[in-house]
C-alpha cells in the first residue's frame, strides 16, 4: 500500500466526525492536539452492544473483542489460516479429538497478571455456561470437563466429537481474566459488570466511550503481543449514514470506513489519498422471515413471497455482488451451484398465495432495517414494491442495531421480515449453517425463530464428520431441506467494500470478518 503524509486531526475535524449531539467537552483534551499521536479513526454505522466477549455478537462487537481480548489462536491470510495468539504452539491427536496448547509465557492481562491455563479453562467454561454469543461454535464439541489445565502454561482439550473446523473457530472464543470476573460475579456470572468493563489481555484497552457516538481504545503501554504498528489508539466512530462515512474519508476525518455502498465506492474511485478494498468473501445477505408467529408461519405464504421478490432489483441495488443460490455461500465446501431456488415468478407466487388463509392479501407485514444503512433501506423499498403484487402492504421501520438484536429474543417481538448480513468467521459451511439455521441459535439475530429437527440433525452431522466427501453429501441435503422450508429470502453474496486513507500502512485483507478491523498490525 502506498503511503502519504502522516494523518493528523484538528479540533474542527474531531467535532465534525463527532456528529450532532456531542459537545467538544466530551472528548479527552489530549485528543484535540493530535500532532505526534497516531489515532486510527474507523467510521461505522453499528454500535457496540456490550463489552462481554462471551455474549456480544455482530461485526462491531467482533472489532471490539479482537482488539481488547485475545483468543488462543487468531486468523490471518488469504486464504485464512489459524496463527498463534495466546497459544504459541499446539498439537492434535491422530483421531482429531485431543488438542494441546502451549501458552505464550509473556502473555499478560491489562492488570499485569499473567495469562494462565486456569484463565483459559474458566473462559471456555463461562462461555458454555452462558450459552450466548459465539458459544454456538463450540457447543456439543467442547464440554466444560473436556478442558483442563495440564500446568500453568498448558491447556488440553478433549473434544466430545471430532470437529473439522475446531482451529478455525478458536479465534472467536476470547479469554478473560478469571480473578477479575469472579471479583464482580454478582448474580449473573459477571454479565452485568462486563456490559461496560473489560478483563482482557489484548493490545488495546478502553479509555472512553459514548454509547451511540464513539469508542476510544488506547494502546496498552507494555502490550505483550509481538510486532504491532505505531498506533497510539483507535476510535470506533458511529456514523449512521454511509454517505457521511464516505465524505469523512474524503475529507481526512476518518482513516477507514466499513459500511460503504457500491455507489460510495464508485464515487471514491479517483478520490485523492483514498484506497478502495473490494474483495470477495463469504458474506451473505438474506431477509429472514418469522416462521413461528404471525402470517409467515405459513410456509405457503413464505414461498409466495420468495417467488414475488424482485431479485434483479436487489442485485442492481447492491452493485458488487452475486445472487445467492440457497443458504450457503458460493464456492464453500458442499455448495451446490445447481440447487433449485426461488427466483422472480409471479405465477408461482400467486399459486402459493392461493394456498394461504388470505389468498386475496389485504394485510400488512412489518420489516425493520438498520437505521442509516442505505443499502438495507433500498432493499426494504424493493420488498414494498414486490409485495404490492400480492396485495400485501409493508410497514418499514428503521431501528438502531441494539434494538434490532433485542427484537430477536422471541417470536412475539421478532418482525415479519428481518434483513441480515452474515460474514463467515471461518471458511467452513458449518459457520453459516449452524449460526443461521440451527435451533439452538433461536433468540439471537442470526436465527431468531427458525427450527426444524431434520435440519438440526444434518447440521450436527456436518459438524462432526471429518471426511470431506461425506460432508458434501450432508450439506447437499441440508441445502435442499432449508430451501423447501423457505425461512429466508436468499439474497446476495456481497463483496466486501472498505475505504481507507492511503496513510494506513500494513493492512492485509483476510476474507473473514474483514470489517471487524484488527488494529494492532496497522501504522499511520
């Protein structure tokens, strides 16, 4: 990547990026004198739901955890591969059931205490006990009794069943300081305390945050991680409108923008000092339907809507993207490019509509979308126009992301239509299949309500099978059954679109969670 004059931010620039409603006095004074400080500004439309690494999910939470906490291994490269983090090395038994990790002797928490095997055992036990956040990745694979401390610097995992993607999921199970959490357990295993406090060992720590506005992370003075760039800190700046993110990037008020639309990327094509990143990754966009409560509990209505949807308009509005062929991303293990899926067909839509309780329509559905996310607003309008052909009206409601997450907690609060971006955290079909379609995920934003015992069984079989050929067969059946249920409107595979200043150095694209920027390697 090319470099240019070092980026500095003036008082006026900071006020501009802060947005309405935040006075100058709410910034630490030293942020107004940036000469000599390297503060990376990331513009994002998504707030950080909480600071608990075992409950929070979403790309904003992933950004926070990747920089505040450490897992046993990280992911890097393209194609992505596991690399050392807290664990400097590991071994696996021939049967794929036993993994032994040697911890980095220099690893320490922000408190100054060393990271020990007991902290690792405690963290995996806590994640499994809470059964929230990323614990779905290891549930049924890792058991509390299967994780043991061989000694202070060695952890052993005896898996309940082989899991082909075990090393690939470990970057998303973060380690907390046992003594810090236990000192603040309360009645909820520390959940309340970790809403706004941290117990990590990562290269950055929180110094200030204004919910809905910004999160300021500062470099740990004696960070134990090897290498690293020259950043003194990172600001995750909440900027709801993607056009505003683009303008901030052009004016030098942000270094990286993570929610840009195709139109934004086109507008940045020749912008001085700006680098565009447009790369393929396993990133799906679908519109989930309330299969449990309300009109869309009827599979015939779901199929009618799937057929009446204007897929070409959805694709045209996306720009750098391809239509999905069923629930799995193109090219991933087991993906079936010949799968028969829904495409716009008004006659078929009317055929299935005739099988519903209200074949003439005349009712209203509700769709939510992330407030300020222009791409989702456009897709909601496309659904509004599509549904009119079946005499169905659509109420469209913009919501902040935490409010959307809260709506997923039960079928009663889940809207009829719910748009979801899902970026694979690891390049295996299990990532999308389990997160988006297994019933154990019910109540979360990736799969609020959908459940089918046959689909669950296929997902579980796919997780446990080591033989790639057998896994392809399993995921072939999985795709057919999910399409037959029509729980989602299968939308798009979008290419990742990031914009950044050319003063950002040492950035390397990795096609998993690439909008959850890992700041430690970067320099300005």
